[in-house]
C-alpha cells in the first residue's frame, strides 16, 4: 500500500506531461496558421505590386496617350487574379482557429479591391471601355445564418456570371463592414449602406439586393 | 478566439491528460502488471451466486466454479424465486456437488443485491466470491486473487471480465471494450483508484462487506456502490490482471442499451449517495473524494456538454442547409459544386487526428499486452469503429439514462 500511495505523484507528472505536449501542439498550431497567413501575405504583396504598377502606369502616362487596350486587359487580368486569391483566402479563413492574422490579410485585400474598383471606374471613363464592373459587397463580421446562406448563393451566381462573361466583366467582391475608410467612402459614393448587405452593384448604377437567376443578373449588363 | 475552439481544446486536453496518466502509470509498472502476491495463508473462500431464471446457464456456471483449482469452502446459490427451472436444475446438481447450498427466496426481491446479501449472511468463510449466474471464472482465477488479501487493508479484489461470445459485430466491439476497461482498471489499481469490482467475479473480505452493511439493494449497480462504500470505509481494492472471468455480453443493440443504461443509472445513484465525499479528505477515503466521485461527475458532465454541442452544430448545419437549398432553388444555381468537396482542415482537425491515432495505438498496445492476437487480427477494422462510433454512443446512453432516472424507473435488467 505504501508503494501504491507513493505512485500518486503520477497525477502531477501526467499533468505536467500533458501541459508540455499541449503547449507544443498549440505552438505548432499557431506556427501552422501563421504559415498560411504568410502564404496569403506573399500573394497579397505580389498583387499589391501589380496594382501599384497598373496605377503608376496610368499616372506616368497621364500626359501621354494611354494604350487603353493594354490597360484594360491588365486591369481585368488583375481582377481575375485577386478573385482567385480570394478563394484561397476564404478557405484559410474558414480553417482559422487560433490566430486572427488572416482576418488582417482580408482587410488588406479589401483595400486593394477598393483601389481596383476605383481604378476600373477611372479606366472606363478614360478609355470609354465597354467592360462592366460587378462589385459584390458582403457582410463579413458575424452574418446571420440567413445572410450567410444568401451570400453563399450570391457567390455562386457571380462565379457562374464570370464563367459566362469572362473578360467582359471585372468582378470585385469585398467585405463592406470591415471599418475601412476607403471602402466606406466608395460605398457612400454609390449609396450602399452596411444595413443592406449583401449587395451587387453593376456599373455603379444598378443595385441588386434580392436573389435572382444568373440570367436575371445578366440582363443588367446589356 | 471563439468559444467552440476553446471547448474543443479543453476536451483535447482532458483526453490527452488521461492518455498521459495511463501511459505514465504503465511505464512505471509494466514489469509487474501481471504479477500477483503468493498467499501467506490458506484463505477459506465461499462462493455466492445470485440466480433469477438462470435455468439455462446455472449448470455451466457451477461447473466452472467447481472446476476452480482452489479448495472452496462452499458454493451458495440464492434462487430469487425463479419462475423457470432454475430450482429443479439446482436440486439435481446437489448430488454432483456436495458443497453446493441452495437458498430460495419465497418472493422475488427484484434485485441481485438482495440475493447477494442473503448469500453473504449465510457464508462462513473469510473471503466471499460473488459471481453472476451467467459468468464463468477461469480455473486459476481464485488462486491468482487471494494473495492480495495478505494486506489487511484490502477489502476487495477484482479481475478482468472477458466477453464469452464474440461471434457477431456488437459482441466483438464489447470484447475490445472489456479489454480496454480491464487494462485501465489495473492501471488505476496502482493509484488506488479502482471504482468498481464488477459482478461477474469479485472476491471480498467478508468482514469488510459486513462492515459496510452488504450490498445496497436500492442501487442498480450494487457492485459500483459496494466498491465506493468500501473505499469510504478505508478499505483498499485490488485487481489481478492474470485472473479472469468470462461473461455473456449482450448480442442485441436493445439489450446492450438497457445494460448500459442500468450501469449509468447506478452510477448516477452512486454520485447522489456519495456527493458529500466530493473533494473531502476524510481519513482513508481521499481517493473517493478527489478522484472517483469527481471523475464520475466530470465524465457525465463532459458527455452531456459534448452531446449538446454536437446537437447544436447539427441543428445549425441543418438550418443553414435548408436556407441554402431554398435560396439555391430561387437562384436556379447548382446545390453542390466541386468546390463544396474541397476541404481545408484546420489545426484542431489535425490535433484531433493525432489524438485519435494516439488512442488507437493505446488500444492496440492494450490488446497486444493482453496477448489478444486473435482479437487484434479480427478487429483491425473493428477497433477504429469502436473508437469512432461505439464510444460516441456513450453520451446518448447517458442522456437516456438521466431521462430514465428522472422518470424514476429502476429495473434490474
């Protein structure tokens, strides 16, 4: 019995071992999530350089005749690229549990998308371009189950629309409730309030709040 | 961080803790895990077998008992006013086994505990072995258990219960479960935390049982209650991993569910009865207050919280899906695309897989240590099923048991 009693220290030993293994596990988790965030950050930096390049091109060539064809094609290619990166961002966001770093990446991307939107508007004016801007502004911070389901279907409609229309549209999805002044400014300019999210804004004129078919959305592009 | 990942992490910590605890105990004691003390004297042993409508199995049980290679004082079968041929079979066996004593209750008591108490009062020996009428002790079982009574403080000795019938799937799963339980109980023995001496075969010091007033006839798991009561009275409990008793396990889901429900309700009764011991360090019963009672309360609570979270997540998923389907119909978009099958695991998923694999390895190690080669070979697929599905039923049964207990139904079956 004395021998048995002396073994009760295993309760503490096991506790210490558990804390050690658990701490290693949690640190590994944080490193893992940071690795994902860094991956996103790297893509973001590449995108940021591309957008800066596009915008610089416009600034430098402001006094010279702009090669509209090239500028439009770069703008659309850039939009497509960050749309694809958004899918990866969204997947990693869904799998984020311990850290908040990916949320910050999301905010950075939102600013980038607002800039893209502004650039697209400017390009349309300057070049009298015939592409359409389809801006999808969604509820990001704790949407209700109903809003989440609605947004899931909106995303699907827009993905189908992009597949159908390809280079004819610049698709820009971003969060409208991330407290970013540039995003709020753009939303204010086109009378979109946070309370009405999710919203699809076509060519800065047509607001769509209610779900419809892809064909119904396409009608507004004519 | 939101609340759900925190809850998951808490569950993972607890699982990891118990895994670490068992592995630590095993690593310290691996060399003597099967050892048992040599008895310092010849202990007299009486057997007590409660029987109610056991006409089909009682002869086999008695054959196994009388085949035990230890000189028994007597075997007392208490016939609890059976309505089948139990008494007839017993009367016939009296000629074959002169040491067989049969006591018949005039009226059915409705509990095994009452029959066990009758047997206990009639027993003359220093030690009393209580055996269920459908259980079969191995020949060497008593010889490998009695030596533990060399220690005057030992009040009860238990041994592994093995599944007698392992032909069908549910029986095989129980066979794995019984092995895991037996091994874990032996490990708990090293920290003086055995919380049950199961009914199929338990050897008690008669003096200890009489001191606690015998078995609680109101409790649905009198074996758990007796063990707690012995602990509360400062008696030690031991386990001999070398001995064993085989018992018939339920072959149908309904029988299995009822058996588990009875165990749970009995456990809840014990928690209620011994609640005052919680975190109490009364002399000799600290393990009851600091490990056994909290462990039972905690596992009940964790099971129910886990079940509630699971139900909440399922409900959320169902509501989300119905809303999503509704909007999909409105928008005429496909309900599923390839993207929906793209899974991005999070860190907790990886941690869960690691813990599951650790649990799987632990189970395989137990089966290997207990030399269950056949069981291991046959159960390569059954073991993951046992760990993923079978164990997941526990909280549901607990919920059913609480409902059963609240409604006040106490049935001895």
